[in-house]
C-alpha cells in the first residue's frame, strides 16, 4: 500500500487545513484520512502491526484500554504516519488530554514513589 505523504498538510497554498488540535478532532481526522486512502482498519493494522481494537479505540477517542499514555500516543502517531496525517499534529491533539487521563488513574504503587504501597484486595498473608 502506497503512503500518500501530506494528505492533510498543516498549511500552504491549496492545501487542506487541519482542524485545531483537540482530542475530539483526532479520531475523526484519522478515520477520514484512512477512508480517503481506501483503507480499512485491517489494512492499517497490517501496515502498523497495531491491533484493530487499538486502532478502533483511537478513532473513537477511547484511551482507557491502553496500558500507558506512551502506547496510546505512539500508536496514534504510527496510525497517522500510515494515513498521511502529520504526526506532530496528532501528538498535539492527544498529549495533554491523554497524559492527564492516565495520571488520574488509580494504580498500584510499587514503592518507587516513596508512598506506602496500597494493598491488593483478595491477597492474604500467611
């Protein structure tokens, strides 16, 4: 599959204008670019080796299923590269919102933060 570089260029005479970077604009822009190229999610998955479920989640703006923000942003950047969307633009769309979302997650502390480790339910010491 040939990649059309600059399908959604950032600026220039006669070029398509990118929407203002936002979390809400990221997924629909990637979907539109993919459809303009005549690609399915399976085609993108084959090119990027990213699972279709992750690509679908990116298009729908659902990032809670990713293990960490770096995966969500990295997968979105690779998706953008394949469909000709600026990787810098997609990063601008996602970085602040995704990082804040992941920072707000409740997670198990392994003690590296200096905070006492939280207890896991269902675990009993003998």
